[in-house]
């Protein structure tokens, strides 16, 4: 299975803008505290029609992957995951388009190390 990624993350094609997963996290992530990760398919929403749709979204932390969330045509092309981290980590999101295969994006999360008032 070929995994597709952005060829140039600073200059996405319109096709990439519709298929790449966007990982949205809080501004501050603290060690051991649960937080929500939102994965949206496409900077521009991916269609969810009978002919062209996203089958599922999966999130991985390092080598540990969470159960893939399967989408229905009536769903938005996004999924939410509740996770916690014990150390700085790379999160990978994978999405599967029925026509254009698997797409992947990664984000490095550096845990907040400041004082407790934020």
C-alpha cells in the first residue's frame, strides 16, 4: 500500500489540500493530561458522496495506532481522538479515500514545560 504525503508542505496542490489529513491539537499539551486531537480530511473539506468519500481515519503515536474510525457518507470527513502523552511524541494521521488511496500527515508535539498557570 502506497502512502501519499505532501510533495511540498509549503505549497500544496489543490488535490493535496482536499486529501491530506489536518491534525488539530490544543496550544498547550501537558504530560499525562488527556486532550482532544481533531483530524480533518483536507484543508478544503473532502467530499462525502456515493462516488467519492473517506472510508476511515486512523491516528498513531509513534508505533502505537488507535482503532480506525470508519466514516459514513452522512458524516463530515473528520474524527476526534482523546489521548494523553507521557513524552514528546510524533503523531501520525492516516486517511483513506475510496478513489485516491491512503494519505498521511505528521506533527511533532512538544509537551508544555512552563508553570502551572496556563
